[in-house]
């Protein structure tokens, strides 16, 4: 099911503000999760550095070099005003946030072009970094109901201790070969910010249409018995069998690095049992 409310333009065409984002029932990471729609397995943990340095679980290939660190800064009132003027999808809002607050990628000043090339999971990691630089590392999720003892409580989450997926094998340009059925194989690239924007540009797109856009953005080539398919983009994505599409989307979902904002786990002090929680990206800017 697609909730059209995920796109701020669907809310009466008003400009987006942080408050709008906070009241939006859906947000981009939920939407991405919906598109990818597969759960990921047990994830290795990597620590998030303190202050304004952010470690990128995927990294960015730029001029042939793998960039794995970034520097962010806290959000200002000027940023807040600029973000309130963003029209379009939450993916576009995220790009604007990152264009303004990511200071350096590796040793170089960050550029909008480089930021759009960052993997979706690394963009989530940078948003977390900006949030920590702006409001600190703790966030309180209010009125969470414990599924074990039914008690309602306010959960304090340490954002530096959220589970993260890191790449088991870093490939040049993040390109991986995936075996498909009937002698076919595909080379796919993990989705980046540009892919994220194209997937969510049309608020009315159905899930299969979004899947086609995702695959169009990620497919580098498809070969059958060594012969390359000459089709490209959405045409190629639509020509694939449903089974092969699922195989590819599952691979992309399971491989994508980044913080597991949709599966935050902590212990409920009152009963000592584990509670799981989902945080949407705009929730992060609620402040304490
Ligand atoms: Zn409990």
C-alpha cells in the first residue's frame, strides 16, 4: 500500500517544514524500506564516532578513491528556513539537508553532485550525524508500549548505539554480480541519492513501478549465457521476470549498509525485556 501523504506536495502543495516532516505519517526511510520490503539478517556492529565525524559504512568512490569519512555541522536557523522552502519529495528534502550540512567528504569539500552519489544508507548515517551535532546523541521516543508487560513509557535511545549493517565485501563502484534464473546474471550497483530521488519523484507511483525505477537506477547489465541484453533502464527492469526482480531487490536490500532505524532495540528497564522501535528520519529533528 502506498500512502500518498509521504510526499509533502500531496499535502495541499504547502512548503515543507520540519514540523510538516514530523507530522508526516510516512517518511522516506519507511518508503525505502517498503520498496525494498525485505528484512535484513543479523548485522555486524560498527561504532559511530563522536561529534562531527561520520564513518560511512558503504563509502563513496570519487576520482577512483574510496571515501569512508565525512564531516558534518549542526543545523542553523538559516538551514531550517531553506528546508522549509523545499518542494517535492522527502528524498529531495534529504538532499537539501545534506547539501547544506555535510562539510567534507574525505579530505575534500562536499559538493551537491557527490552527495547525490552517496549510498542511501550512508545518507541515513549522515542525517544521524547532523542530528547528533545539532541535538546530541540521545532521543526520547514518547509513549512507547512495551509488548511484553504492556506498560507505556518514554524510551531514551542512544543514536550512536543503533545497530548498523556494514558491507561484507566492498566492490569498486559498489557493483555486484547477482546470479538469476535460466543462465542469466546481472551486475547491480547499490542505490544512491539520485536513485532515491528518482524512485520517489512521482508520489502516485505504485510499488511495482517504484521497483522498476529502483532497478532501472541500479542495473548496470544483464547477461544470458554470456550475451548482454541490449535494453537499458526501465525497459530492461520491466523485461525481467518477477522472480528475478525479487532476487535483485532482496540482494540490494540485504547488502545496503547503514543504520537500522527501522529496527532499534533496547531493554525496557521495568521488565528487562527487549523492545523494538522504528524511528523515521524526520523524528530525529524533534530535539530534546
Ligand atoms: Zn516491559
